[in-house]
C-alpha cells in the first residue's frame, strides 16, 4: 500500500494527514516552520522526522500533497522532491471566485466526494464559514463570521468588566441567564445556533435533501448543540447532518484520486 502525506497549512498551524492509498491513517498538527532562510540544502528526512511524518530520517520520502493559505510557509516546501502543490484551479468546482480560500474549497470538495452533491459545509474554526455547492457541482456561495472562540475572546478583550470566557461550555446554557458568564455563553451560542438554523433552512429550500456537513475544531460541538436545541422541531435536514473533522484532508485525498484516475 502506498503511504503519502497531506498537508494543509493554516494561519497558525500545519495540519497533517497520513494516508495509505485513500484511507486516512492518522492526523496531527505542528507549528509553522521558521521563516528565516536556511543555510544550504534542507535535509528533508531530518525535517520530516522532527515533524513526526516519518519514523526515521532514513525512511523513503513520501509524496506530499500541500494546500496552503500562508504564502511564506508554502515557499519553504518548494524544493521538496515529491511535492504536489494544490491551487484553487485544481479543484473541479465551477464558478468559484478567485479569492475563495483553498481550505474552504477542499472541504466542500471532500464533502461532495463522501456524500455527493448538493452539499453544504459548515466549518467551525477561528472563523465560522458556510460553503455550498449545488447538484451540478457549481459553487453557490457562502458566508463568513467570527467563530465561537473568537466571539468569546472579543467580549473579554474589549470589555473591561466581563470575565474570561475560555473555553466555552460544551452543554447548552440557560437561554435567560442570571449571571454574567452564563449570559455570555447564552448570547454567543444561541445567536450562532439561530444563524446556523437560518442558513441551513434557507439552503434546504433551494436544495432539498442536501447533506449538511460540519467540520473544523468546533464542528462537532456546534452540530451537537444545534441538534439539542432543535429537538422536537420539524427540520428534515437534521437527518442529513454529519460531522467530519478532517474534510480538508479528505478533499486532498479525493483530488489525488481524481488526478490518478485521469492519468490512466
């Protein structure tokens, strides 16, 4: 079985996936690499071993499929001998705008490869994003707003009297809170859940039976909270709601498979 690496370079971390053919074997994160120029040739075996990518520095260098939103970090990998750099143009979704984040595009491509089209992806990261693709594989648009953690930090950083809100509660708080901390939890969580409900319901009016997939660090928390909040409601889309924390990596794998198929 062929082992290869997927690397998604985010704004603050490197997100790694090790695949055996198309099966995701493990995931991990590492810090950004130092951006100062290195002297001489990079010893890739040593570097990959230090990043937990290969067991020894004598191990064969695997294929590396890379997608990045940080140009300075991307540049550090340009001389890797088995590099496949992914750009927005490589992803076969029609009518994507030129500044769409590669992570959003790969996540929705990964969701479509797993659940089919149409599909709506909700990424609960630092930013909360919605990305939708219709049943013809055409990008239909989306939205971006501050995520759970960012909203909590903004309250504590820019208001002198409010307590620290980190981490956010994992259970639903009382909607009508009777203390400051609970009121912060309530305000952030219930307005986010109302927004999620509104966006998903509107998407389903356009694309009935679409799958809805949550991903990102807060994806599972948001999906669970939304399901709890809507218990007993008539939301048909709740039966089509999924969670996959590694959609970007799955999107990279799906793109690699497509490229191999096209090369036959």
